[in-house]
C-alpha cells in the first residue's frame, strides 16, 4: 500500500480528526511553535491512565535506578556513573519498563499536533521522565534536534510534555521563545547558549494533566525549581519515520508486551514485522563526524526531494 495512504489510515484508526485540535491550537503550533492542550485527570482516566498509579510506578523506577536513570540510550555512559542532567531526576525507556505507560503515546490530540508539525509519516522515538529538583533544573536555551540549515528543510521532530503536577514559574516550568522554530541554526549560533533570561521568552505554565506540544526546533528549556514543589513530567518524542529512534522500540519493548499491542500501536512504534529493525551499527555511530556530515548532505538532498515527493 502507498505509504501515505497507509499513514492516513493509521491516523484515522487512532481517532485523529481534523478537529482533534482547535483552530486556535493549530495556529499557535504553526506560528508560535507550541500549543497547550488542557487535559484533566478525568480525561486521562477515560484513556486508561490513572495518575496515582503512574506516579507510584515512577517512584519505583526512581528508587531502582536513582541518578543513573535516563541513560538507556547511552548504555556506555550509564556504566560510568555520570549523571544525564545533574539537579534533575530522569528516567528513559519507561515504555519498556511498565505497560501502564502504553496509552500515553496514542493520544489523538498529540498525534494530530505531531502530524501538523512533521507533515509526514512519523513514529515514537522515546518516552521519558524528567523532574527538576529543588534549586535546580535550569537549562540552556536549546532545540531538540539537529539544527536546520536550509529554509526548505522539513521539520522532522515534534515533542509532547505531559504534566503530572501543576507546572508553574515557581517549580520550574518550560520556557519557550515563540516563533523561534522558524529560525535556521540553533540558539548558540545567535549567542544564546546561556541559562540567562531571553527578552522574548514566555513561561509556559500548565495545569496538572495538561499537555504541551512543540516543534523540536522551538528554542526552549527547563527553568529553576525554586519552590521545591514537585514538577513531574512525561515526554514523548516523535520523529519522521525515515530517521532513527532514540530508543530502538522493537528491541526494547518486551515481546510479551508487543504481542498484546494493536496493529495501530505497533505502527506508531514502528515495531510491525514490515518495519525494518533499526541498524544498531549505524545508530551507535550516529554522532560521529562522518555520519553527521552525511546527514547534513542528505538534509540538503531531502530539502530538494521533499518538494517532489508526496510527503
Ligand atoms: O522539562 C522541561 O520543561 C524541558 C526539558 C527539556 O527541554 C529537555 O530536557 O530537553
Ligand atoms: Fe528540550
């Protein structure tokens, strides 16, 4: 079947509608680079997610993994005992660790937002956890994917954060620079690698349960948790199906769990039989100069190709 027809069918099976996002949310995602979806705990319950159970499971994982949590995609660093982000608690690969996280990556509003950003067949790349601890959490302004070098280069990554607690300027909410996703390059190219406040920054405060969706090229970062109130969040990263996953879901999710999944869940994880298994040899070398150089060249090629391909 044609890949685009197949993709549209899967979106439909996942209940993604043109009306999944409001006109205002679509406009914000396109122009500002992000939007908020005001989900409540009862919306989550109707999707089979109970925050109490989620928090309990997270606490168990934190107790098990401690500060080493968050390195599942870089096993070599996990062994060194180095911390993925000092001052925060992180966990990665949580979809493989407990089935209760399963409904998170199939939320129609999120899939609709990701479809709007990527405009091509996509898959989940990773499902993780982040919590800024009291007195920490501030990050440099950054983007979450390789910088775009050409105006015509498509956006290939979109992110959703789900807030398990209210997220405020006191406990380290997200900051963003509206509209910055349109710029080529990355904040450091503009002299903005720092944790300092940016004159155009907006603090994205969000109620418990709500979801923020953003274009990975949006300049953003975590802020300081000054109150010490907990600010737990789940992040979902989706990537164009043509690029690698941060976590090889086919390899990581236990077979017993994969067997229970519906075809549509398997599609959005790229774990169906027909989804090619990620090449670990090249994945391990993804940050070498020759692979990044090749990616840069293919970016140039794909920016040309994207005009003639149907996606
Ligand atoms: O927790 C947040 O609000 C942002 C975290 C973030 O952007 C990251 O870790 O890449
Ligand atoms: Fe980020």
